[in-house]
C-alpha cells in the first residue's frame, strides 16, 4: 500500500510541475489573443513537447506500476481467502472428529461404570464385558482415525514447503 501512496504522490508532483511550467511560460511571454503560439520560438515548443512526452511516459509507467500493485494485491487477497476457506473446512472436520471422540469416550465411561457396578456385586456378566470391550475398541478406532487425520493435515502442510525447497535446490 505504501507503493500506491508513493506512486500517487509522484503522479501528483509531476502534474504540479507541468502546471507550474505552463504558468511560467504564459507569465514570461505575453501572447496575443488571436494566436497564442505566435510569440514562442520553435525550439521552445520542441523542449516543451519533449518535457510533456517525458511526463506522459513517467505517468504511464506509474499507472502501470499502480495496476501491477493492484493485481498483486488482488492475487494475495484471493490466495488468503482460499487459505481461510481451507482452514475453516479443516476446523469443521476437526470439530466433528472431536465430537465423535467425546461421544465414544462418554459411551466407554458408561460401559466401564456399568462393568464396575456389576463387578462390585461379584457378578461378572459376559454381556457387560463385551459391551465394555466394544466401547473401548470404538474409542481406540476413533483415536486412531483422529491421529490419521492430524497426520494427513501435517503432511498437507509440509508438502508445499518440501516442493519449494526442492525447487530452490
């Protein structure tokens, strides 16, 4: 953004110099009302036209730089928006996984509490043991799925860095 401000400042300064030059010429040389250019020598016109062309060229260069800065800014904004969307999707997936892990953990805790209650009574029922084991297996599977998801996110984050390093090597 500092580049844009600098370019605008330079354009404004160039236009002010042109304006001052025109004012100085009109003040220095009295011009008849019927033909304003009759009093100026041909060499002055050439110099003025040359300066005007230089200022126009400078103005065109500054406009091109300004356009390039705007395009770069738009590209950066677009890339950041895409990255933000990807991060939001990743956050939503992690929230779902966390909810699944919490539900599995709650089910495991309930089954373990029921198994403890039955064990305190001295009665061991295979049905409760099976339910507790299934809940524990489900919790382990959910934990592994969560770890696999986290690992794939890490790999996805590292791939661009690896590719960049390989390209620079």
